């Protein structure tokens, strides 16, 4: 399968929990991360094993290191939130943040990319 593009959903400070989760794709996922990078990921796991999401670094930070975000391990029956992601470090040439996902089946987890309003 091809890399799945996650639709970034707008939210507001008064409706932070107003978003829709979509199925995780273990062949890779990405989302558009507009500047200034107020996008967060919500990862929900209902599979029997942990779901591990790694946010792939693209460029070196001001210390000269290319960072992959620490692998986010989401245990069964848990939901985790991670972000935001600095565009200067995590965006690829097309403005996307790339994710690798392991340890779950497509039916075993869901994900959402939400952008906090300014």
C-alpha cells in the first residue's frame, strides 16, 4: 500500500476534543504540518499489542542533530497525544511530517492529526 495521508483537523481552544480518528496504516503515514507547527497527534490503540509511532526527523536542529522523535509506545486500551512538531526539524521538502507505525494491525488502532487554532 502507499503511504497514507492523514487529514489535519482544525480545532479550537474551547473544543479540543472535537476530532475524528481514522485507521492506522502500518505501511507509513504522513500529515501536512503548516508553520508554525501547532499540529498534535492523537493515537488510540485497541490492539492486543503496543502500537509504536515514530515521527521521522528531516533536518538537524540548532545543535546539529537529526532527531527522530522518541518512539511513542501506546499500550493496549490507551490513548496518547504527542506534538507539536517543529516544521524546521520534522517537515520534509513538501511540508509533511512522516510517521512509521509498528506493532499493530490496521484494525487495532486509530490516529488523528489536530491543529490547535491560534
